[in-house]
């Protein structure tokens, strides 16, 4: 079983290597001095509220 897993892993690495090398350098990322700020809108507060509600629900369920 160990032989099969190791040979499968090696085969995966050999097949994935050309795809990794095919990735170009891109555009170099953000340029120095450029504005890269991201505005945080209502989506983050909704996720926070949903997480708090889920946590309270779990707490109430475990106390019963």
C-alpha cells in the first residue's frame, strides 16, 4: 500500500510539473507608490454578525 501511495504521489508530481512551469511571471504585482487599499463594506460586518449568531446558537444548544 505504501509503495502504491508513493508511486502515485511521484506520478502526480511529474504530471503537475509542466503546469507549474507554464505559469508566467504575471504583471509583477502592485507597483510601489500605487494605492492598494481595499474598502471594507457591509459584507464584512454581515459575516461577523452571522458568525456571532452561529456561535450563540451553538452555545445555547450545548447548555440544554
